């Protein structure tokens, strides 16, 4: 095959427009949540909104660089990028800066950089490279284990830095592998473990074990594909072990603040006095966030008119709790706009992933969508009290140069790969 030196690229402008819509609207809300005083100096680079403006400006140069690199570079050097990223995570244990209890940043003057944000892209590239290899069959146990190792290494390194939120994001690769043919029982097991754990914490181990017994019996006798008795006994044993083991894990492994967050989420605490104390202490951010969102009503109080946002009732509102600013100042309409824009971005990426001619590009595209989806789901769910509080930013929206650049790299590598499909044979 003769390689055509006159290569043509057609970038997907729908994805690019959605990207900048989120970045631009995010900056407006960062401005509202972080400015001080009656008058606003939009170029006050000492304030978060001013710093974010610098990050956004530099993002244009980053985008040009990402799109200028040959698409094949990302596939050929995915393993190298993964190794470099893992070394950057390991280096944090020696040179890292501790911020809010997590050693996840390198300090560079007045700025900090969080390598765990970039590690997600490197892992997505490494997974795509390995899964798309001709010798890889995701249905083989050996290849499944090696793929899991690629994902687990950064997850463990991030967890050891006390950054639980970023660790959970690596669970997003389950969706990617499931699309590529990972046996369904993995997903079934994962969902079952989560459900049994919740039931055990909420209603007790005995009730959880009893429900597991009933389910296994029904499945054993009424399933069309009969399973052997010893298999049913094995499944039941594991379910009972999880039912009783989750309480030990909850009480002895989780940190006190993590226990409190789960307790509040599942409404495990019944004492009204202690509940009030919880809302004034570790649940203060969540409580104020819910009040801010509910006060916005249908159309919101107006840009920079939110009383709770202006009064700084929600600490660090411009970071993980930025969606509460949207809810208060832009109301249901603004919140719906953000949610719909994210959904459109995800659907567009998934659509493009399915149209790829190479498996590498398809797998990476699903990785991009899955990572963004997990961030989006957890952040908005957390801010609204639908899931336990987990420190994780809203992609392209929350304040932070590392987050913005990491998601820019994640998305625009895929845009470059997608533009190259017209040159693939």
C-alpha cells in the first residue's frame, strides 16, 4: 500500500463548539463565585477567575499543539506516555505538595499541577493500545488481567495519595471494556457488590444476606440456563461474606469523614441533634449547596446576583461545588442547559467513537466519554446530595488549570484521531 503524503483532516466542530460552550459558561460561574467587592476587575490575576482566564488563554496554544501532532504519534507512543505519567505519580511521594490532606500536587511557584488529572488520559491511551493489539483477546483471562493491571496501577498510586475521588474515576474503564467484549458477569458482579453493600449498611447484614439467599434461590430454580448447585452455593457464600464484611470495612478501613459522608447519604443517623451537628460540620458545604440550588427556582436570581454565592456561604464554591452557583444564579433553566450540553458532548463522542475505522481510536473514544461521564455524574450528584460527597471537579467547568488542560488533552487527542479516519485504510 502506498502511503498518501497529502493528508486531509476534518475536525469535528460540533465537539469543539460544545467544549468551548462549557469552558466559557464555566468561567462566568467561576467569576461569580470567586470575585470580591462591588466592582470587578476582570483581569485581576490574583483571583481564581483571573487565573482561570490565563489557563483558558493558554488552552488555545495547547489545542493547536495537540492538533498539529501526527495522529499516529498518540498510538505509537501511548506506552511511553503511560510510563511517564506513572513516574509523575510516584514522584509525588517524594516531591509532592500536600493540599487539603492529599499529596496530589507539584508546587511550581504560586501555581500547582496535579499529575493524576493527566494520568487518566495516559491510561486511556494505554488501554486503547493494549486492547487494540492483534494479539489481545479481551475474552481471554490473561488479557483481562493485564488490562486490569494497566488500570489498577494508577488507581492505587492515586489512592495512596489520599485522593479517593480520582481513584473512583478509573472504574469508568469498565464501560470501555464492556463495549469491547468483556464478559457480562464482570459488570453483574460489580453491580451486585454495590447493591449488597448498600443493603447491608442500610438494613443490616442479616437482612442483606437473607435477600441474597432469596435471589440466588430464584435464579437457581427459574433461570432458563440452569446453573449447578455448587455454583449457586459458591455465589451465596460470597454474597453472605460481603454482607457481613462490608460492616467491618465501613467501621475499620474507611476514614471517619468517609463514614460520616456515607452515613449522611444513606440516612443511617437517626438522632436529630447529631444530624444538625453533622450539617454544621463536615456536611456544611453540601447543606449550603442544596440551599443555594433550591433558592434559584426556575430561572435563577441572575448573573452575580445570587445571595448565597455573593455571601460565600459555600466554601470553595468555584471548584467542586461550582454547579451550586449555576443552580442559584441561573436556576433550573441554566442547570438544564449545563446538563444537556454535557449529554450532547457525551453522545457526540460516543457517536464518533462508533464511526472510527481503527479499534485504537474507538476504544480511546469510549475512554474519553466514560471518564467525562463519571466526573459529570459524581460531581452533580454530589452537589445535589444524591450520592456521597466525593472531591471531584466538574469537567471543563470547575476552577483549575490541571483539570482544564487534562480534559483538553483528553478530548482533543480524540478529535485529532477522529480527523485522521479519512486517511486510514
